[in-house]
C-alpha cells in the first residue's frame, strides 16, 4: 500500500498520551526525503482534500509543519502557500524541536525570501525571518545561517534599524549541531553588519565589523574580504583621519592586493589634504568607487577632511586666525570655517575657544574625544552591557564541567598573589 501524508502524520501523532521525541520525528521525515527526492509526499494534501498546513498546529507539530512548509515554498509546481501559514509558523514554532533539523531551517528561510519576491513585496520576509533568527537559537549571542539572510533583506528594503537586535549583541556562540552555518555565512554576517552600522553612522561598530570580515582566516583571496578591507579603510579615515595597518594575522594576499591598489594607497598617504594629485585621482576613479558601493563613504570622508586638517593643526599651533583655517582646510570662506569650528566644539571634536575677532585658541593638554560627556556616556553604557554579558558567559562556562576539564581548569583551589581561592565543586 502506497504511503500517504495522512499515514505519515498518523505515525508521529501522540500515542496513549505520549508524544514522539522531536529527533525521532525529524529522522522519519528525513528518511522520506531520502526515498523521494522530489518531496512529492510533502507537497500533497490530506486524503479529505484539506491543506495539511491548515490542519496542523505550528506549535505542537513543529517538525511536520516545517518539512511541509519548506518543501512547498521551494518546489516548483507545489500547491501555493498562504502568507498567514508562514507568519504563524515563525511566531509559534517550538525552537527546541527545529534545532534537530538545521538544514531545513535554512531551506525555509530561503523559501520565505523566494515567496516575498514572488509577491513583489520583499519587506514581507522581514518579520518571519526576524522571528526565525531570534526564536530559533538559544540566545541572541548565537550566530546562525539565518542571520546574513535577514541582514541582506534589511539592506535591500532599507530597514536598517530592524537589524540592530541581531548585530548589536556580541556573537560568542557558533553551534554547528543546531545551525547549518558555513564559512561564507560568517563573512557575510560581519560584512553586512558593517554596511548597516555604516549607514546608521555608527562608525565604531562598522570599523570592527569590517575588520572581522577582512581578517577572517582564509586560504584564498575572497572578493568579499577585499571589499570589506576597502570599506574598512574609508571608515577609518572618517573616524580617525588616518588608517592603521591590519593585524599581522591578516591573509597575506589580501594585504598585498590592497597595497597594489594605487588609488587607495594614495588616499591613505595624502588624506586629509585633498588637493592636487589626490583630488585628480579621486575625480577620475569616482565611477570605480560607485561600482564598489563605496562612493557614499568616500564623500563622507572627503567632507570630514577639513575637520581632520584642523585637528592636526593642534599639534603645531596654540592659536591661529580663521583666515588660516580657510587656507589650510581648503574651505571657501571664513563663515564656513567659523561654522565648522563651532560645530566641532559643540560636538566635542575640538577643545578650543573662538574669540569675537576670529582667533581660534586650542586648549592645551586636553583630549575632547575622551573627556566629552557624550563619549563618556557611550563608553559607560557599552561597558555596562559588556559587563553583564561577560558575567553571564562566565557563569555558563563555570557550569560546564566538560569544558573546564578539557582546558584543565577543574581544580579545587588555585593561588593568586599568594592567596588561595576555592572554586565550588560542580
């Protein structure tokens, strides 16, 4: 007798009040796929003609629902899926159950994106993908294969702030048993995070994200890492007015490739003095920057060049007239120079005073970047968040006797500065 979807669902239905374990249900459905690569059974309706997605509960029949839904979203000619089935599943799924079949979650996510494209409403994918990415892993500190897919949709639909809950918490966990994560997923996650932080003008996190993408271990030159390296250079110019070398563990071919790029090397060498040869080169290569998607960052860096020129003058002068600021920074008038100076003082970028007769006097022995109230508040807020997270991470590590045994840390006492502290028995 031919197997039907009804008979398969009957096999995993609760028997005498006892439910099948998620792993057992997942193995059953996986075996069906091995026998039937076309997944025709998963695309069938029930014997009574009812849509199984309407008959099943996403919360209590998570794995059957997942296999059927992901199959119908990705199989050409399968019965159409109503949008409500997608949103309901992603809102109601049992996260512990779906961790048994990580490859099926990726299939579902890609199917959701394809569905959104088919209805010409890419924004539809945002909510279900967000629910998958936040409900599926054990915590927001886990990186999954869903993350880069969701970030890309956020960028394509220009919903940049919607990505913050997934890119703001530090990533510390990658568990291949619950997520079908590949090396390229990690690269894409950091690269796309950098783009989003950059658009939101969070240049500190953008710099960190692009550096992580550019310096990830590699055995061959990656186009994505090269693009991350170029964006990292521009972000550093915006944020610091100069470029620091990448860490020594960066892939050698990447460093050699970027050093052979005359445009970026000229920019690194001459910035923030944007005139003469540099100005001519940038004008000539602007189309290349546009093709790379870096024209916006370049324009911001060029707009900030006069500010960095002025900050560099602090190392040479105690005071100078606005007329000299105009000539040194390449500005058009004293009015423009005055507006820039007052803006920098207000934003905490410059510690100085401006007299009524247009004399700018720098404050000696001061570092506005460190002592400005906004900077202090930002640092304290980040330290608070990091402290809470590290405390949680430390607690979880101490609970894992297996991990501590592997690294040789399960001891009943140890000595620090001559004093013995005792670890509790685990």
